[in-house]
C-alpha cells in the first residue's frame, strides 16, 4: 500500500508549524516538518508530540541544492513520491533593518524566490498524480503592489516563462544596486519576492497541466509571527487555514490561483481585497 506524504518547508515555527499541526490532524499519511535548523525542527516535533500529533522530521535548507537533493532522494527511496508540498520557508527584513537595499534585495529574492524555485525544480519530478502544491505568498504578492504599468504587463503575460520571470527578478536586484528601484518597483524587496512567487505559481500550473497536479498561491493573512514582529491579529492556526484549504479541500477547478486568507480565489491583478 502506498503511503501518502506531505511536506512543509520552514516549519519549525509560525504558519509553517501550524500547517504541519493541521495536516497531522487531517491528512491520511505521513507529514514531514522540515527546517534549516535541525535542533529547532526537532524541538517543534517534540512540541507537537505533546499534543498527540506525530509528524516526522527531516532537515531541509531550501537555499542549498545539496540539502534539497538529499531530501528528494530520501523521500523517493522511502515513499516513492510527494502528495502535498507546502513551500512556506521565507525571510523578511524588518522595516528598521540596517542592511543596505542592495543586500536586502539580493538576500530576500535569493531565499523567497530563487530558492523556492530551485526547490520546486528538484521536488516536482517526484510529485505524484493528484498532488497539491501550495506556495505561501502574501498580500504583498498582489500585483497592485508594483507601481509600474509596464512591469505589471510583463508579470501578467499569460505566456511568461520561468526564464523571463527570473530576468524580471534580476532586473529588480540590478535596479536596487543602482538605487533606481523606487519609481517602478516600490520600496520593498519582500513585495517583489512575493509578486514573483505568485507569478511563478501561474507558470508552474501551466507546466503541469498535463498531469493531475494543482499549484496555487495563498495569502495566509496578517499573522502574529516573528516575521510580522508579532503585529498580526491572526493566530498561526488562523493563518494556516487557507493553506490547509488548498492542500486538502479545494475543488479540482482551483488551479494556478491566488487565494486570500478567507479561502476565496481573488484576482491577482484586480482590486486588492482588504486584509
């Protein structure tokens, strides 16, 4: 009998941790809590075991191709494939961060966009038919966050390729290096990274349309986590609600969509909803 497998990246705390908790309660299979820091990840598993939940743990650093390949080989050998992949791992610089804009641009896009992309490129070949991929985006990933009309047009091109999207991301990094990014891109590397994730989601769905795989992006809401400096009004379990909807409950027609924290599909380039 085939054992179903769910994987959550960056899951030792915050929304990722709560997604693992929710999957453990409802998913008929094994759930892998993964994290870059092994001690923190194992402590998170211990914490959930005290709640009577039993996720498995594996170290996974999405910024390291070797780490992701090692994880892929392990899952392939143990189980044969993945049924749910939640790409949650991400970083955000604080508003008062001292690092120069160039550094913030390079590091934020490296983790949030390019590392998510490489993780998908390594793990997608072992997705099983019927698999669901949930890319954790943000309200910051709404296309209205980008000031330039010309850039918006390029982002929402229905024929946009992964290569072209990568070029867009590099253009932002180059603009940040020159200090010319504000007028066209705005003042947030996090915004650009999450717009990239939402755009990538739509491309990825097109790429797997010949298989029974659903890829969606989700804004989990403004959640009380380290990333929001604990300013968000939602609990981590409330933040896990929409990602869990996409992982477990969404209908077959929900593919390549951008979903709000209330589990409603929203227009990526239309009016931005509240929250």
